């Protein structure tokens, strides 16, 4: 009797500069829609050391809890196999190294909601807009990955 071979989920690493907003929004969304297919992580080229409270709040509004996420440096992933790297800001795209096992790289830039100004409600509007943009793009990416798995 043969033992079934366990298939390791490929790692998708989402990078931005501070790893405090955009990359965590994308990580939470992609993990929610494709965590059964992919190991999803995020990191930054210059991590802020925290996850922005408004990012946590707007993700909670759509039923995704990222309150346990923490800010990480991209160098932590240089010793781990990473199949796909997705940068969500221009600075991270320019600073992005090649990771072990990396097969593909994408750059999908989004505004940084951490730079939003005004009242808390004004800033929440920006966080929600960026969250929803990320949700559309990463949802489509997840659908494409799911289609690839079905075709294989």
C-alpha cells in the first residue's frame, strides 16, 4: 500500500515597504479566498514594526481578522522557498530580491492608506477604498490560481 504524497502549498509573499497596511490587507484577503491552495505571507523592505489599527478595523468590517498579524522583514523569507512574489508598492518593487524557488513576480501598486489625512472617518474612507481595490485584484488572482489547479 502506498502512502499518499502530501502536496506542500506554494508560498505567495506579498511585499510593501512598511508591511503595516497594504501587504496585510492583501495577505488577509488572499488567505481568506485561497488559503486552501496557497501559503500566504507578507513582509516589508523597511518594516514599520506594527500593523496599522485602521487596516485591522476595515478588514474586520468584511469578516477578516488580521489582528494577530505582525510586521516582518522580507529578509526572513530569503531562506524559505517562495513561489510567487507580489509587490503592492513601488518602493518594494524596486527593493525586491529574488527569493529561493521563486517562479514568478507581479507588481500591483496601490495607494498607501497610511498617508491618508483628515478625520478618522476621512481616513477610513481611504482604507476602505484601498481594501476594496486589493480585494478585487487579489480575488481575481485567486480565481486564476484556482483555475490553474483545476486544469492541472
